[in-house]
C-alpha cells in the first residue's frame, strides 16, 4: 500500500533555527494518523509546508501521485487537503453560515446568472453547509457573527468549514487544545464518524489520551525529524519516544 | 410556529420599509435640481453625487477587502487627463465627449492592473504606503509629461449648455454614475466575489487555505474600483472644465474619501453614501463663506471631524445608530440568544443539538 500523503526529507529553517530537519512522514489512505512531539519539534511547521503556508528549503510533498511541494494554499485545498489551525482562524465578521459558504463557493462554479448574483442561487451549498453545522452541533448559530462564538465552538466551525469542500485528507492542528472534555469527546466522535466514511486524518495533538484513543498510527517528531512511527501500543513503549518526548509522564499518567 | 410567522412578517415589513425608503430617496434625488434650480445650489448636488460615486467605488475595493487604499486620486486624476488628452487628440467637442467615458474607464482599469499587481503583494501599512507612492508618481507625471501641459493643466472640451442646464445636466450624469456604482457595490456584496473579499478582510491566509484565489479576487475589485473612479474623475473634469496636476491628483482627495467612509460607517455601502452626502456639501459650503476664505479652515475642520470620529464613533454613524435603535427596541427584553452564553452545544451529548435552523431558508444573516 502506498501512502496517500507523504513528505520526504523536508528541511526548513527560520534564521539559524532548523524547524524541520529531514522530516519524512507517511499517512495511509483511510487512517487516522497522529503526529506528536515536544514543543518546537516542527509539527506545525510541517503542517504549514504540506498546506502551502511555508516553503520548504528542501524535500518534497506528495499527495497520491501529485507533487504538492511549494503549491499555494488554494491549490493544496483544491487538490483535496483541508486543515485547521492551532489557534482557530475563522472569519470573525462574517456569520457562521457565511464562513461555511466561503469554502463551499470555491468548489463549484455557479450554474446560471441567478446563482452568480442571488443568495438563493446557492441553495444547494447553503443546505450542505447547514447539514455540516448540524453535524458538529452549532447549526443554531448559523446567523450569528462567528466572532461571538466561544473558543470550542470556533474549533467546531473550523472543522465544519474544512469539511464543506469534502477534502480527502484533513489536517487538524491541536483539535482538543483548550477545549472542555465534553467537547473533546464530541470532536473525537466526529473524527471517527468521518473516518468510517473514508476520510483520512493527520492530527497534531498534545492530549495523549485523545491521540492514543483515536489514532491508528502515530509518528513522533523530534528536532524536526521523525524518530519513530507505529501503532499507539508500540509508540507508548518505544524507548526512543520515551526519551525524546513522553518521559515518565505517560506511565504515571498525570490525569 | 406563530413565532416563525411573526418573524416572517417583520422581515417583510422591514423589506417594505427599505424599498419604500429607497424609492423616496430616489424621488428626492431626481427632483432635487427641479426644485432648486439655482446653479449655486445644484453645484452642491453635482459634487455630492460625484463623491457618492467616488466613495462607493472606494468601498468596492477597500470597504470589502480591508485594504485601505489612499491612491484613488491616481484614478481620478488619470480619468480627467485621459478625457482631456483623448478629446484634444481626436478633436472631440460638444456632447459627443461623453462617448469617451468607456474609454476613460478602460484607462482606469488598465492603470489598476500594474498598480494592483505591485501594491497588493503587501498588506496593511505597507500597502497604504505603496498607494501613496503611486499617487506621487502620478502627480509628478502630470507635472512633467509632454502631453499634460505641466502646471497649466488641461481645459475640457466646450459644452454648449446654458448655465442652468449645465449644472442640471451634470447633476443627472453624476447621479446616474452614483446610482450605477451603488448598484454594482450591492451586487458584489451579494455575489460570492463579495463574500470572498470580506473573507480576505477577516483573514486572508485562512481564505487562501479554503480555496480563495486571493490575488485574483483583490485585483478584480481594485480594477473595478479604479475604472469607476477614472470615469467619475473625467465627469468632474468636464464639469469643472479644467484640471491641473494639484487638483486632479490632490493629496486631500483620498483623506476625504477615507473620512467620508469612516464617518458614515466603514464597510457599509450606506455608510459610504451617507459620509459623502454629509462631508462634501459641508466643505463646499465652508469654502463659500468669506470668513473661511482660502479654504484652509474647512481643512482644519475636516481633520477635527476625523479625530472626533476615530475617537468617539470608530464604527461610524450607521452602525452606531443601528446599535442605539436596537437597544431602544429590545429594552427590557432579553437579547437575541448570545452565542457564547449558553455553553457548548455539545452538552447535548454526541447527538447533534436540536436543529433550530433559524433562517436556514430565509434571508441570510449579515446582510447589512
């Protein structure tokens, strides 16, 4: 089986700091893959390189049989990779529904003149958007300004509008960060649901319980390179991983 | 259910009020020069309509995208000079001159392309600085190019209209420009193009990550805005019958636009219109008062108004007034469900929260 999403020897430095130092990771189609590592290990930078927000100094990004290295964010999105951000980025002065439509409307071309100009020309997209808002449980806020949503709700909105365009792979940057436990469960449920319907995930997360419970394979990044990769049980006990990142924390489980 | 129907009828009532108001405004605008035939008065009307057009054109790009352009005078002056040069070169006089308006629009669009391709690569302060730089480049060119006649400027082709008809005719021409620009701005707001512009305003990088071709969207808006500004610049030129480098490319021009937009309500078409309608006649009137001779006092006053707006009403008249009205209307009643107050919708467990779907089929929110 070849990987759906693959990076090969990505190097990226900011000034003298090597954020990524030959990062090679693979995400198999239809899996939920985890990406963990200590702060500053290059997880978000790798996301940025994959999604076109940063240019790698070296290395390649492959998506299926396409090369996505240095592709602009809108190209990456069009190719079928959606992402969320660690600190949620929503359009604060648009309504929740309008947030959804921004993504929806880049997908199809309007079919007739009415669709170009009339709000109702987007009836199909609006219906789809409402279904997704319903799916993540924030549909009742459709007409409120996104800026007035709580942090957790913003996370859900971000997930929903990434889904609008029906991407093949979804990259989530700390979906559980700063979110209350109930909401974390909802997010995990939704990820499992989507995964069972064929969506592939790559998730950066510090919440070990969340990652271990959700991910089929986990890759550990340290100092900008992958040091280990495998199923949660193996990663949990891997000597190098314990040294590099988890330390004694996991065995003691501070929770 | 009754709740729903009531909401529906309020929407219709609101729509009826809006339409009624619009018809009334249009009637007033059309009747104005018929009621006030004095050229000194209609002059106010002509300039007000010119500036409604200018600020709405600015709104199409800057109001939607959040990129504050202070280089609109580039288009305004270029429109005037394009009209003057074309009329001189092709020996066009009389009312045929107006046939050159599409040509002037094309010149504005053509200038907007390289201008935009350079300036739109950067954001915020840097963008503002680059638009200022372009402004000075164009002003210098107007002083120095061989066909612009240096400081003496250009004279407009002669129009054989009587003094009264002259102002009235120009009033209707400028009114048509203003109405067309408002209509274009309104259509853009409804289009996905408008939504993409506003998404860029809120978070350009995020918008790109959702498939918005940011450069193309921004440039299109900039070109539309530039073309309209050039056309209205040439109308202004024909009306005032002359243009010099310091009047066509006036540094105060863009400050005035920004002030008008912010006074009325930045990001709103209605705000742009209201701001222009208040400030332009106001400054014209001040300039006619002998005690304010030289006009410098009106400029000081403009600056003072700007300070007051920024300090005390940063969102402008229309949003502030709207807020005030809503507060009056909903006094004593609980506010509309605040999104943040009711906790997370996930509290209902893994099952999605009961679908309220307010307005999923009705008019979309955010229509301002």
